[in-house]
C-alpha cells in the first residue's frame, strides 16, 4: 500500500482511532523522548572536567561533546526528515530512538575522543530526525480540535530535560563516573523505544502529491518569519541559561545554579500547563504574551540583580514565559506549513540548535568583555526583536485565527 494519503484522510483516521480524545499515553512517550533529547544534548556541559580527565583531553576539547551533537542535528535534520517524510511514522520514529540509543552506548564505553565525538555527531543527527518529525506525528495521531494541546503535552519533556535531566546527569557523573550518566541515558532510551513500540499508534507519512522542495517550504507564507522569531527568542534564552552562573556571580547573591535551574524548570512546567489549556484557541495572544513576559523577566534580572527575591521572581517569570515556547512555535510553524509540517519542524530544530551554538559564542564574548550582568541586557534586546517580528507576522506567521 502506498502513502497517497491526504491531510483530510489522516485527520479522519486520527479522529476515528482516538475517539475524538487525546492519545495521552502516546504523547507522554513522545514527551519522555523529548526529555532524553534535551538531557543527551546538554548534560556534558556539567561533566566537562570529568570527561576531560577520563579521556585525557582538555576541557575545551571535552566541550566539543555538546558542539558535535548540535552540529549533527544542524547538518542532518533537514535532509533526514525530507528523505523519510513519505514513510510511515512509527518505524521512522523508533529507528531514530535506536540511533540515539546506539550513540549513548558508544559514548559510555568509548575510550577514544575521536570515536566519542563521532558518536555524539551521529546521536545529534538522529536527534534531528526525531525532533523534526515529533510535532507532525503528534498532530497526525490526535483529533484536530486537540492538536495544540497535544503538542503542549509532547513538548513537556523539554523544560523537564533542562530542569531535571541535565543537573541529575551532572550529579550522577560527579558522584560516580561520568560514563554512568551516558549509561543511564542509554537505559532510559531503550525503555522509551519499547514504550514507543507498545503505546504509540502508527500514522501515514506525507502523501507524495503534497511534497514540495525544501526551498519552497522555507518560502511558504509565515515560515521564514517564525524561524526568525525562533532564532531571536531561543538565542535570548540560551545566552542566559548557558551562563546563568556568571549572572548570579555578578550580583553577589546567595543563590546556587542548581536552585535557579530547578526553579526555572518548575515555572516552565506551569507555563506548559497554561499553554496546553489555551493554545488551541488563542495562539497569537499566547505567543505575544509569552515573549512580553520573557522581556519583563529580563528587565527584572537587570534592575534586581543584587536581590535574591527579585532574581527568583525573574526566574519564575522566565520559566512561565518560556515553558510553552516549543509548543507555541511548533504549532505556529505546523499551521503555516500545512502538509509539509515535518520538513518545517526539522528547520525549527535546526534553528533551535543554531541558537544553542550561537549562544555559547555570543555569551562567551559578552562575559569576556563585560560580566554576567550584561547577559540580561542582551536577552531583552533579542527578545524585543522576537516580539516585533511576531507582532508584524499577524497575517501568516502568527494569525489571530489560524
């Protein structure tokens, strides 16, 4: 049987199979995979001294564990999703999970830096595939009236990975051996693959008659604007998130990085909850409000950097504003790209990872020439850019009525 299935056929299939309800178990498995993707990508940042000693390299070389993973995603995400977009979703999703599993196993066992970095690159490539297809897959198995909520649930793993996965992996590696962190990720990834096989329903790929060239996807109305918003907003976020310790030190306040990140994560979960409750009906106001709250958090970081209470309030606002960002942006780009949502979401993944990569460079320049206090200033400027773009994209990128 070929994959000549239209969007309306897929919608009807989702509505029939799910009884007009959310496929909650399947979406939670996707959320677990999102958690593992974020934890796998960012965890080495907290283990650089241990990795450096274990592989007999400098911390700078060990830092390429993060860069190699991001580079794999940037290079491979779009072509991988484009090549597989006509295939049935479940087999592709499971292959992506198994690729990440293999990469984590090799990383945990490798004693050679070249092999380790190659494994991280391959892991990033498979992560780009999984990231790019998840939003479209979640929408295909969900009744149309719940698609925004479905993306909010499937995206909950992102703030969890940032708030819990990375600190836990760093703690585990620091208290035992850094290889245990990757071994634990491998075990969890294997469990996720089994759960995906058991709980996530299959769905058809994109019909060949609706597939268009990659460049044409980028030129679809609204897509380029959404990608620009992603880069500006995610760069603003990652500059502060990556160098939060430098900011906290600049104010001389008694607040640990672990407490700050956990506070952010809890607030981000609340943000996800709010997003899930209203996204299906108020996408544009939600995006604009989220970016505005994000800017308010940056302003509070600036004026209250010597106060623990003010900084904690800013972190809570930051988490609330950012928690639903992934779901909001995935929903927006999925609506703008229609049948080509998988390819568009692979571009979204590339934009996210470019922002992560650029944040490391830009943040280093900022704290090298000034100090951590300058980080929220950059955060506000970039977020204002994102807000302006989102406001101007009222017709195609972030319309009032999609």
